[in-house]
C-alpha cells in the first residue's frame, strides 16, 4: 500500500466551484506539504504544516486554503476555482525538521478548471 | 532568494548513451541537495541526495556530486536505458523546512 495517498486522482470542475483535494499518509510524519506543478515551472509550494496546530503559507497560497484534520490528513481547498488553477497537485510528507530530511510525495491529483 | 536552475529540456538520447543533466543552485548557507524522478503518471520519487560539500549521492546507476565551489549538483549516468525516460527534478532545501525545485528536465531514451 502507498504511504502517501491522494484523492481524487483526476478532477474536472467549473469556474467558481469549491473543490477539496485530500491527502492521507501512513508514514507517521508530522510535516505535510501541498505543491502545484505547472509545465516549465517545477513544483511550487502552496501550504505546509508542521503539526495539527501549525499551518503556514507557501509561496503561492492565494486562492487556496488548507485543513490539517489529523496528523495523517491534510486537505487542500479551492474556495472558488478559476482556470489558472488547472495544474497537477502533489501532497508530500517529511520525516523531520533537519536540513537532510527527505520529502515523500503522493501520486498527484490532476485538476482541470473549465 | 534561494533558487535552483536546471538544464533546459527536453533531452533525447539513444539507449546506452551517457547522460548529464546540469543543476546549479543559489542558497544561503549549505543546503541539502536532491534529485527526484517523476515517471509518467506518477508522483515524485527520491532518486538520490547529498547533504554536504563533496558528498556523492548515487542510486540505480545515477550519480551526483555536491560541488560547493561551483554551486552545482549535476546528475550523471554512464549508460541510460529506455526505462530511465522520465522527468528529473533537482531540488535544494530552503532553510530547514522547505524545498525549492528546478523546473524539471524531461528525458526520453530511444531504443
């Protein structure tokens, strides 16, 4: 079984709709992250969380919100989706807070906003 | 600010060719450096990492050496296979908590 899972894997929605992307992990990691991937831009950080009570904005948080429901669950919401939010979204977890620690990624959610 | 710059893609090679994908970084302090690989339809997987200057990360025949003097972490493989076709991302830690990624390099290996 995968350590980091994302649901849904694909989603097509319309402008103005509210969308939630979910991430679950069985690795027992405290740190969780949401990224979006756009062609030619690599991955950019949207939000990250160090524990259930600690949520932080990344470099492109506008238009997004998150919820850390439990250590193992971290959800990303688009309150009112717009077409330029069409992208591939990845959730990731991290072992700890050291510079040498590795991030582990989920399989991604492909979101299309029409 | 911190940034990672990768060799422009896409890169197309024949099987058994030598591969180099260039990566340079700008960062304060001494970041850890990573190469991630993304196979079609999948998430990113850690390929290798190096945590201090002159360290060499290696995995699956790929290697990269942390060069502080040139702020580089180039990915190399001596003989590529069709199964190596993927997108490769170089990344560096930003502070102790975050990663900054390069734009990715798409590699295609032809039989």
